[in-house]
C-alpha cells in the first residue's frame, strides 16, 4: 500500500462514508440483515504493503544509522589463541602479553551453572588439549592479580568427524521464471548442465527474533536483494504467528505442537484443545519429542543449534529444555557462561571489542560449515538480542548478513535457506503505528531451495506466497525436506497441523476460522469503524477490565496478580457486519499495563452494557519484564499479570 493509498484510507475513515451510529450500544440490538459474521470470517483479505516496507510514519520513527559497534576496536585480539585439537597458547602478537598470567578450561555441559566447580582452570600452555566446543580463558596482570584483563570464550568444533555423504547427478539451468534482472550480481549460464549434487542437501535456518516481514524489507534491503537475485528466494509474505511469544511459535514450527487452547466461539465453533498443556510444554525435558533438528540428526545430518540467550525458545523463562544436547553441536553452554557474569563479559568480550550477541552465533556457524565440508548439515541460529527490544537494531546487521551470505554463497546456493522471524516486534515506537499493528503477527519468512530444484519448486512457492500461512506450515515444510530431501513424490496427508508450502495448498477456505490461529493474532483484514465517543469507549473499557479480572480468577492467579482498575482507552474500533464485536486497546492503573483484545459489547434491556471476551485471551501491548516475575513458574500467564 503506497503513501497515497494510506492517505486516502485515513481520509475516508474521517468521512461520513465510514461513520458508525453508536446508538448501537444504547439499546438491545436485534439481529439485522447487516450482521453477517459467517460471511465476514469465512473470507480472508490480506494487506499488501510497499515492497520496501516503508511508510511516512515509519520513516519519522526510525534511526537507520544506529549502530552499537560503530566505534569498536576493530584491531582487538585476545591474549590467548585456540589452536588445532584444543590446544591453547599465549598470543605473542598481543601487546602486554608478557605481563599477564592466563588460565583456561573447557565448558561443555549446559546443565552446570557453576562451571568452575566442574572444570578447573589450567595454566595456558601446560595442557595440550581442551575437549570442548567452548574454551574459556582468563588472564590477570602479573603485578596486580585482582585486575582481570581477559575473560574470553573461544569456539571450536571439537571432535568433528566429516563423514561425507552420497552424491547424485542433477541437471540445472537458470529458471525460466527467474526475476534476476540486476546487473549487480553475475548471472549464471542459461545453458543446461549436469553436475554432481548432494544426496541430502544441507539446510540453514536463520531466525531473527521479533522481526516481521515488512520490517525485514526496510531493515535488510541488501540481504533481501541478494537472496532474491542470487538465490531466487521467495518471500512468503503472509505467515501468521500462532502464539504470543517465541515459546509457542517455536514449538509450533520446530515440533509441530499447539500449546494453547483455541477458542473458536467467535466463529460459532467450539474450543480446540491444545496438544500439550502448560506443564507438558515447559516442566519436563524435550528429549523424547520429535524436535526437527534432532530428527535430521537421526538421518545422518551433522547438526548445530545456537541461540544468543540461555533462556531461549525451549527454556524461557524457566522451562526445562533438553537434558542432553539435541544436536551434534549445541551452543547453550557458551551462553550460560557468558551470562553468569554478564557485566564482565560485556566489558571484555562485548561491543567495545566488536562482539554483538549474534556475532558469536555466526562465528560458531562458520566453524561448523568449515568442519563439515562434505557432510549433510542442518543448522539453526536464533538471534534474539538484536531486534527483540530495539526497533532500529536490525539496520546495521544488513551489511553483516549480506557479507556472510556472499562468503558462503557456493554452499548456500545448493542448500535450503530459511531466513525467518518468530513474530513481529512486540513493543516500542513502531508497535503503535498502523503497519506495526499488523507486523506483530506477521513474521519474516524467506525461502531459498537448492538451485537444481528452483525451476520445479519456485512456482509453487510463489503461488503460496499469496496465501495465509502459519508456523505449523513451516514445520510441515521442514518435515517434507526431512522425508524427501529433493521434494520428490510429495503426497498424502501426514496428520500434521500444517501443510507444506512446497506443495500446492488444498483448495478451499484459508482463514483464521479454518487454520489454528487465535483470532487476536489474525492477519485477515476486516472493515472497522473507529469510535470517537469517549463515554462509550470508557464504558467498554471498564467492561473489558472486569472480564480481564475474571480471567485472572479463572486461571487461579488472582492471589498473585493485582486486580486491575480502569485507567483509559487508547483505541476502540467496531468490526463492521458483526454483532457488537469490538477491538479495544486499554490501559489499567496497575503497572500501567496495556491490553488489546476483541470483545463483544451489547446493550441489555436493563440499560447495562454487557461486555464478553470474543477472542481466546487478552494480548499484552506493552513491556512487562520483572513486573510479571511472580508468574515465572506459569510462563504463558506472564503477560496477563501485574505482580502484587
């Protein structure tokens, strides 16, 4: 949608054409011919934005030059060097190295919080081998042993065995449908050629937490251009998140399980039970579950999982995660040590030294790629820090990611590449814009398949890029790669919640009524009329607060969480063609908590306005952090709580 269209849209909202008679709320409204909720929800109109993701409002709120490592020490080097086979030595090229004493230890168990108790330090140069992917070094000045000058964690691929993998012949050519028109990148020959390819192409998943589709277009223009022109990647524009945060969305696309009940009462349907309840999705180990990276590992792939936060997708906020490493190379021990003294880690191995949280992930993946040149590989790196809390955090990463993909172009060109988010940004200045309201539910999803498959597969991907998709469809697509590495003979349902986007989607309705998407996250667009009547808005807001307090009682957390009292409404919109369905954003006095949801507001004969919850639940609209710490043992309920 261009600037002119946006202007016309908002102009129309203020005219009589879009006006609404709020006498609706002042009487008991009988069913009328204008109410058509079946027709309303059985169709799905999906919004389209400018191809670069920018609007005038976003431009005014963005700082594209923000870069936390702009002034870092590019010549930094540690006092120690990790050599081959786990050997650690003093770096003779480091200034002042003669005036320090250094020690080292390995750290390879993510269950050990007190690493020093299990892995004692040995003096650098005294032991030839440190058998771990992670080697921690610490250096103190000889004349002042209390002054720590190095606290560093080296990375390696310990005990890597590049077993190789079978090959096959394939004929490749430039796809006829290719959109490669740029002169910035060299074009491959149009001629068909036979070449040797991997029997099992590798798969690289890059997850950037809290990055929406249109956000990626404006924040990663160089990277997206490279993917689309060099790798013929397809932008799946309408992926819909299925849960509030990373945990439910991650479990959906990595294991294929629904962990929150779906209330479809708004569609005249019943409740759809979750596959796992809150305890099952958190307070047990995931070792026996079909985690997709583990399933690939069973089939002979070398595997890597790296997150930049110890409390990642399977551990937040205090879930058990995995008892044993689920992949060949598991980075969580690194994060546990780095975060054990975060202040010192950031001081000596942080932005001043040109290290960002995601830098370690890319360095680890780089070593993985080089260690397993011949073996089939699957990796997932999940970068949370760079964009989770920062609207402008991704801009400076564009050049880094572009260069990384260019460096590994030959490998990535014959592999599957998923560049994706888990949901959009959930707080900040963009959140309250028109485009930000949609972005929160619409994670980034770019897919590139091995070049020998593009002529056959990309037309299907492009067809599906216009359709409503979910996190479960991502999971089904990964299962297709697992079972048919070259996407051959894809047939038959498999009892999954999603449908692979490598297949033509089944005919029929694809909407939030038919897909496992909570209504409060739905990307489908409905005509709404903004209410400007302050008294009515306040009355609906007070009713919504009462419903929220009843929810706290229903969840049996009202003794731990404050009872909310009404402060104000920020936005009230009536959904056209519905029987009182209202989208409301309101603020409570307690914790200044903001919530958004869809309620149904009807005026009873008694004159009282009856407000009921039409969505599955309330969505927290602003950051809550430690204000919800009392709910750490019941993670899904944290957004609803303001602790007493």
